C-alpha cells in the first residue's frame, strides 16, 4: 500500500550520539553487536514532538554471515518511563510500511493520551529499520523520472492488453528496478530477515532479557517472524492489522482488492445519505460514478496534471479509516467541480514529491526493497495485473494502483527473495493479535490466520479502519494495556463494537 512516510535527516545532535565503537572480541559475551551499549543523547530540534525524547545509534552488521564486514547504523529513539518506580521495561514499537519511521511512531505513541498507561510503565522505543529515515545508509535508488512515469501509467490494464500498453507497463517496471541495480549488496540485506536480527540486537542493547513489542501493519510481519525465530525471548507482543503469515504475495494483493471494494461500498452507503454525495445517492452505482471521475483524467493543474493513479492513491488513502470518509467526499466534490489543485498537492505529499520535482528517499524505495526480497512475484507483470483486474470484477478503476506496484517492479528486481517463513513455535510465546472487520489494507482474515499460526489470542474490532490499538476505542485500548502491563489475556472471542 502507498503511505506517507516521514523522512528525517540530521536529527541527531553532535554530542553523545554516534555509532558505538566495536568492543574487543570476547566469546563469553557473544558477538560484538550484542555487547554494545547505547549512547543516549538529545534529538536535534523538535522533530519528534516530544522534548523529553532521547536518541542513539545501534550498529549492526550489513551481513550477519560476515560480522566483521560492513556495518549499518540504525537510528533509535526512546521516551523514558514517566514513573520510574513502576517501570516494567522497554516497549519497542514497530510501524506500518515497509519504509515508515519507527522513531516517529515511538514519539507519536509517547505523545498520545491513549498511551498514558504505557508511559507510566514502559520506556517507549522505536528504531528506523535498515534504509529508513535516520538509519544509514539510506535506500534511495528509484529515479525521479521513473516515479513520474509510474504516476502517469493507466490506473489498470485493459481486459486484453495491447502490445503498446503491455510494453509501457514492462518499461516502467524495468525503469524503477534498474535505478536500484547499483545497490544490490545493500538491497540483499534490508528484508524482514535482517530486521528480525536487528530487533534482537536492540533488545539486548536495551538490557531486556525478553522483548515487549507492539507492531502494526508491516510491523506485524516483523513481530511474527521474531516470535518464530526467538520464541523464548518474547515477554509480550501485540500485533495489530496483520499481514497474512503464509499466503503468497499475489494472493495477498487479491485479498486486499476485495477488502478495498468492501470499504468503498461502506463509504458509498454512508455518503448516499447526503443529497450532495459526489458518488451519488445510490450505492449500487457509486463505483461507476467514481470511474467516471477518473475517466476524465488527466486534470490540468498549471503546468502539471492530476493523473488517474494520483486519484486512485487518494481514494485508497482515505478509505483506510472511516473518520476520513468526509475528507474523501470533499476531495471528490472538488474534483467534480474541476478543482484538482488540492488533490495534486495531497497526492504529492502522499508520494513524497518535493517542490523541486524530486522525490524524498526512503519511502517507496524501502517498500520495494523489502517486499521484493520478502516474497516471490510471478515473472510476467502484465499477466499478473490482468489476472488481478479480472478477479476483482467489473468497475472500480481506482483499486488496482493501491496494490500493483510490487507486481509491476519485483519481477525485474535484481535481488532474489530471501524471506524466511513465519512458522510459529511448538511452545508459542504470548502474543495478542488485533484485527478489524473492515480493514481495507490488511483484511480481517489475515488477523485470524496470524492468530492461528502463532497460537495467539485474537481481539476483533468491528469497524472500518486500518489498525486500531492506541486510537480512540476504549475497549481495544483497555484490552491492549491490560495485556502489555499485566500479561492478562482477554476472554476468548473478545469483540469490541467500535464507535
């Protein structure tokens, strides 16, 4: 999925925060990376909203098979517990993505009122994974012209692609992948496999015998893989908005298309109660109304254009949370009246396009770098996209761009898949899975499958939003807090009715 990414550069002050020096060899203490101590210092400026936050760097091998070779430096942020006499330990939080900043998430959690019980009991810790944000080196390899070409592609292939349209799809995918061809050594070591190892090194550097963890969306893949690899090192783990633990990538894309369709139908039904609904007052034809708006694209905006894909990305981003549906209605109403300027500005923000026409590093670059090595995609992108379009059913032109970028690019990626399966454990560690019935990004069935795979407890939230813990629902927050603080698991089949 396309998401906005906060990319932060130069966030560390010059005093006290650097890559820890290598410790002398000692077989008793294990490899050097498990023996380092974090040198905490101030975070430069007010980037993270929380003045009390501290920042540090964690050094890890680029390749764990070559521990004395090249290194990666990961940015880490900590908000220390507010009541030291009640401290349980550190809670590591892991964000959406791939490509989102864990440091920003930790600062955001510390800032939220919903996190108050956690702030009383845990140091809140987030880290920027390999290639992201404050970590070095950054993954920054997608050419600006290739990203512009991606945005200009049709929103979906025709039912029977022409030679010209097929060639265009292949050319754009190759152009994006070729931009990253020079970074294959780095890109071979940025997948979930390495992030799981990095997470365990961070656990040790924090002085934690066992990990307390909250992961959402892509963070659930990291958490589930960690629980499979290091089951004896998990104290507590909340996974919210799960990826599917075993389904092949294309099957996951197919499931997300179905979930997006259901979310749009719910939006259209809600919108139809208003006479000025931009997709009409009949939910049965709402998708056709939206397709008509897309069919008029591109919309001129000065010397630029708002493309069908831009609109598709905007629609998708606003469907992830029912509280954003009024915003979606306003955007579509603006489009209906020919005012595309606001939409192009928002599309640029979602895609991290800068005022000078360049794209910020570490967003889509990282997403592709991780997803292309975490799963194997079919070799023919045109056939894959045609299959997805056909299985999604008629109408809904906006749906495919929400899920198709990996299918476009990964067949041309020069780094082979290296993912390790999420196996669960014979004696599973304590894990709590949260799943939302109307999640348009990570369908509810994913959470059910994740809970089964890990032998975890499942909490169901009834509503339309992508991830729910630490948001506005008292039932979900109370359940999550009780579990993380006291290790009290909720009753079986716990359901939270939503707002």
